[in-house]
C-alpha cells in the first residue's frame, strides 16, 4: 500500500477519500438495482433491512454522503420501510 509510509493524518484522509468513493458506488448500484418494491424479490428481506440501517447510519454520521434526491429509488425504499412497525419500534437514535 502506497500510504504505508505517510503520516497517520494523511493515511486517514486517503482512506476516507477511498471509502467515500466506495460508498457512493455502492449506493448508486443499489439505487439502480431497485426496480421493484424491494431489493431482492417481491417481499421484505435482510437486504432491505440492511439497506435501511446503513442509510440511516450514513444520514446521521455523514449526511453529505446521502443528499436528498441523489439516490431516489433507495431513498424511497428507506422512507417507506421506516414507517413499518418494526423500524418505528427500533429507531437508530
């Protein structure tokens, strides 16, 4: 790894930049893949639950990574599922 000899602050900055690119690519892929009511098949699955938890965490930890409207299909899924009793009963905060 090229960054191995860099000062710690510089390594963290490089790592965060890579992570942001990866998060953007992953959210974009999920958004494009979401062509139905759920991520996989025609009913709620672990994939949907994991997407909601990840989205809600990102929204609180790094809101600039999930700006309103950038991933419309994924955002709509999250907003819809967050209204389900199981999600209402277990808020992130």
